[in-house]
């Protein structure tokens, strides 16, 4: 639909006056010129018309005419069909029939041509869908719903048709996500709701990293349904050889038992173990009868002391985060005991020390003497005069003991920890820390990890920063109290503490990084899941241990009969590499660096563990899908009644087309071809007059 208007800075009545004047002027000009008397009448008439047209166009240009038109578009309501592409759907007994019904439903909905159909598939991630494959190795329902809202909430989203078995094993509980959209969800339960006869490994628990001399303990949860009276065997294999086994007797239809294996180890390395269940005749699936445990045996452990003279929930949160790293040994001590033990520590965390009630002088003296990296947490009990005396220069001068709330803001210009964008967003969503109002005076060499954001204003005040107080002895300062609330907030939002734990561990890793002796360092995990993005971080130093930022670092990776080559990205002052996901298997890598005439080389390996979580639970959760639908104002529909959705959508008064009006403006002078027309018309008129002797 089109509505057209003409706008001018001048009144269009001028055009009514001007046209007769132009006509009269041209007529007068041609009649007074005696040389034109011999022109044929038809040629004379054409010349007059050409000049009238030229003058009229010039006058229209002088009026600064603007053409305005409104285009009105009718936009169909968007219906998003979100289909669970996880393997658990394909494992179901009625998979083929459900597949056919889904295809028929999509085809019939498209044939109606009443809706703008958007297809997405989800598993471990979310992406547009062009065909049904059901091959994803994990399921994240919450991310699928959030993706739909982010993409279509402001674009006439009518409804979401969610086809899934309701089993999620990645991401948040979809019932806990913020759902402010007005679009209803119509959930369709796929998979099996019937309990089949099946023996399975439900879960495997073990420490992925242990130390030489400590036993490797693997605990396996075995579950069986409708197999009472049957027998099986659980075996532990290493490099294809059975090293331990236990008999299984299933004594009831709903069977569940934990089996434990203990393995002695006295040698460093990465060990891969397979756990297998002997299949039982006629069980529903044997795909869930095996699992893997991969353990890194290390000989080195780092000792960290948390020193404090007061109890505080921050201390528990810090300790819990650090304990997720099996390379760390954590002790909480008072200042006096910490002073006696600091010589064996790799790092010390001083929580609100020195304090108003305890100056911890002996502890601080030993830390400085032994050159121990230290992390200070500042709070209400901190004695700032004593802290400022310790530092190369005063770091914080409080004003009248005033405090304020400061939200964390990641320093994206100096990403010391190579935080992922996802974890950086989570950190910036954390609640504020209680900080002191005052003058912050860091050295120019200080490295700021987080800035303070106060009352939605981004400041240059540090919230967490690092510096050196002796050559190559690093210290860090957290300028706030209440970090335990970060841990609680992440768990409330995401039902896990991955971002918080990773951040605290990276604080300690970076704090202790000054103790390295090597000039070329590759930091990487050695154990990954199939769904993990595999990343490496590299550091390169000159002989003075200053970062080299202009080197070229390459990596070659061999494994599974394939060879891959990559180049690191320079992220001043470090280097990073993300090689994406790799298939399960063992891979060896070699990294080479070159700067000017110097060359370095490092080698290592990593293992990608096979994911089999989709086979561990095959009973559809129809209740979760029903709750999702009802909460949004939608409805839960069975796969057999899938075609009902046509009728439901057509009866919903909110799922209707929406008209959009768009104003468009263009000035007459913007049409460049008009100038060409003027020149052509004037040229023709000139030629006619010259030819017939007027010029």
C-alpha cells in the first residue's frame, strides 16, 4: 500500500503563477526573433515546447520539491518451531513415527501461508534448522527459549511450538529463566514416557586430577528398570584390558546401586578408563552401558593459606571456589599460625588483614622476607594505614569511613585472564561489593582486572587490581567486601558456580604466575568433553621476563589419524587460540614460537572424553513441558494431536498480522538523471535553432 505526497519549502501556488509566465515568456522570445520565421511550424512548436519543459523543470528544482510516500507493510505473525535435536529423541521406540508426524505438521503449517515460520534446532547450542537429524550430544532447553526471545520478541512473535522430550542436561532449568514475552509456548512431548526394560550407567563420579601416591577412586551409579532377577557384570578397563570387575544382581524392578573402584597410581600421566556393563538380553538400549573416566595424575600441588582474624562468609566462598582445583591445598589459619606456616605456602590470601584488631606484623614480615605472592581483601575491619605502608605507594585513602556499592565491570582493554564473553557477562551481572569511598592511587604499572561501576556510572576506580611490591613478587587487592554474594547470585540464576569458581581460580593462577622460570609457557587443560571448545593460552618473555607481544606462535595437533595446524591470536600481552570442538580421542600438540632470531618449542597432549549423557536418561519429562506451556499461557499437546495447533493458532486473537508504516523522503534534486534530461532538451533545441539559422 502506497500513500504519496509532495512537500516544498515554498507554496505550490507559485507553480500556478509560474507556468503561465514561463509559457508567455517562451512565446514572446520566439515571436520576436525574425530569424525563426522561416522555421517549419512543427519544428517551431517543438522548440517552444522543449524550452517550456526546461524552464519548468528548473523552476521545480528551485522550489526544492520533496517527495514523501508511506509504505505500509503487512507482517505475518511469527511462529517459531523449536525442535529438540538431541540423541535421546532418536533412541526412543517410536522415533520413526514421531519423525513423520513432525515433518507432516511443518509441511501443513507452511502450506497455510498464514504465518512466518521460523525453524530452530537445539541441543548443546541453538541454530537455524533445515533438516531433522537428532544427533546432538546434550540438551539445553533454556538457551533455546532465550534465543527465541532475543531474536523475535520485537518482531510480531505469535507463538513458540516447542517439540522436546523435556530432558535437559546442560544449562539452566528452563522453568527458572526470566520469561517476559507475551508469546505462548505450545509444548509437544517427544520420546518415550513409558519405562522400558533397561540397564544403564547413570553417573560416574571421580576426581579428574589426583596426585602421585593418592588412589584414583571411581564411583559408578548403576540403574535398572523392569529387570528384576537378572544378572550382569560391571567391568573397569584400561587400554582395553580388564583391571577390575564386580557382579551385579538386580533384586528389584527399580534398581539402583553405587559401585566403587580404587586404583593405585605412582606415575605421572593421563589415564583413560572405560566402565562397561554386560548387556542383558532384550534390554531397550545398550548405548548407555558404557562410560569413560579420564584422570590426570600430577606430582605437584600448590599450597594456599587463607589468613584472617575474623569469621566471614567471603572466606567460605573463596575456599569453596579454590577447592574445585585439585592442584590446590587450602588451609584457613589465624594470623599467628599463618605466620609460622607461610614458608611452605605458594600464596597467601589476607582477608581484611592487617585489621583494626590485629596488625599481623609477623605474618606480613614473613611474607615479604619469603617473597610470597599475596592477595589482600579489603573490608570494614581493614587497617588502611598499615596496608598503605606495605605498598610501594599508598593505594587507598578513605574519606570519613564512607562506603558505597560498587558493581564489577570487566576491564576489556586488558583481559588478563582471557575471560570468555559469556563469563564476563555473568560477572558483570553480579551484585555489588561494599567499597570505601576515597582516593584510589595505583601505580601506572598496576593491572586492573575489574573496575567499579557506581550508580550505573562506569568509573576508573579499581575493584580488583595487581601490582608488584618487590621484583617479580606480585600482590593483588580486592577493594570490596561481600564476594560471597557473587557465588549465591550465580547459583540462583544458573544453578551452578562455574563462572565464580573459574574467576577466583584465575585470580590465584595469575597471582602465582610470577614464579615461573620458563620464557615460553602454554596454559591449557588436558581433559575436555566432546562439547567443550578447546582453548590454549600462551605467554612469551624475553631474558628480562618482559612480555614479547609481536611473536608468531603456531601449533600442530596430531590425533585420530589427522593433523591440524593453527596460529595463535595476539591479545597483548598474551596469545590465545580457540580450536573449537574435537572428536573423542587423544591428541598430541607441538607449539613453536619465533621472535626475531630466537625460537622456542613446547609439546604436550590433551584428551577429549566421549559424551554419552543423552543415553543415560530416556524417559521424557512431560511434566516440565506442561509447566513451561501453562506458565506462558500456552498448552501442552500430545504428538498424536499435533495438528490441533493449527486450530489453536487460528483462534488466538493475539496471533494476527501487524501493519508497519514507513515514511520515505527524496528530494527532486537527488534524481541526477533530471540534469541529464535538461542538457539533452537544451541540446536538441539549440541544434534546431542553429540548423534553421537562428544562431
